[in-house]
């Protein structure tokens, strides 16, 4: 049936979103982001999220490089990276990533290198999970848009 | 319901994060019909205002390189800038808020800036009526 593919994909999308909200991976800020998407910018959410991925990976690389330095002591610089990560994560609704950044920042404020290392691993894990799930969401969205855009000739 | 009175509101978004500048600009324009310019640190904001640009509202990030939000707010007030200044910080605790308010900002919110927070600011603005 014509609309069934698009409807099923729509249900899949909503199920995945509900799951991500329930797990605390995303919060209502993600919904606010979706509300900014319209016909004039139909890819707004994926554009913003892709910039977020690009910037986040740079931040994670910088954080790991700092912590791996033999004579590491620049907790202040680490705090600056974390502030940026926190800000961008909260702005796209990436709640769990943001929360790990808060714990990570607390470890930097205590000059706790071991704590920072643990927090970094957790952050990398949460970020990876978020990225995979959002990619999955965007893929379903693309498939739905394709399915909804298919036209068949009328049957007489 | 908030209704816009005579003129369009103008805003300046000051944040070193390109993602946040994009989201905030789009939110202000799409949800509130507010024209928004963006700059990436406090020094640029100060120089823009010094050059004669006027904004009804300035959304000012706290943590920025070159010049942070509290310092930029202080300098803007010292220049006589009367815009509503809204400080935005990643810290929930009172220290940043106190610093922003002491520097002369009208509000200070924790990130993210969302619809409800913008409405709080607009309710106090003379260009809006309820």
C-alpha cells in the first residue's frame, strides 16, 4: 500500500526518539531544535548536529591529547574545552553527554587526573552512542522522506 | 500571548561556539521574528557597539576567548550601551550569575537558551506587549 512504508518509518522514528528520551540521551532541547526545521531549511537539525559532531571530535581529540601528556598539568585548558562541549551538547539536547561533561569538569577543578581519565572514557563512550543513534534517526528520516515522495500512476 | 508592538526587535548573539550562534540566531528569527547578528567573542561585541551599532538585546556567552562575557558587559555599560544584556553560562551555581549582574547585565541564564527564557526577556521589553 502506498503510504504504508512512510507510516511504518514514521512509527520507527518516533519509537527511537521516545527510547532516546526515556534513556536520557536526549532532552526537550532536541525537540526545540526540530521545531526550527521547516520547508525553507528542511535539513536544519542534521546540519546543526553534523557541525556538532565535527566540533565534538576535535574537542575529544584535544582532551585526550592533553591528558596523555607526560607532564600534564593544564586543567584550566581542559576546563575550557569542557565548557565548550557542555554548551554545544546542551544546545542540541544531548543530555547524557552534557552530564558527563559536568562530572569531568568537577574532576578538572579538583586536579584529579585519574578522575579525568575515567570521565574522558565515559565521555567518549556516551558521545559514540549518541552519534550512532542520531545517525540511525537521520537515516530513518531520509528513508521516510523518500518513501513519502514516491508517486504511482492511478489504477483505473 | 506576546505580540510585537511597533518595530522589529534587533539582537546580537555573542558566543565563540558556531553551533550555538547558528541555533540561537535561527531560534530568534523563526520563533520571534527577531533580527539577529552574531559575533564570536566579547571584544568583537564591544567593537561593534563602539562603531555605532545598536541592539535591543545582547545575548552574551560567559566563557569566551580574548574577552569573556562579564568583561564585555562591563565595557559595554561603561560605554553607555543601554541594550538589555542577557548573560548565558554553563555553570548552574551563583558565581557566574553574580558576576554578570554585577557587570551590568539584566539577566543571567544557564545554557541552553530556549524559548521560555527568551520569552522571559521579551516580556520585559517595551517593544513587546502581552
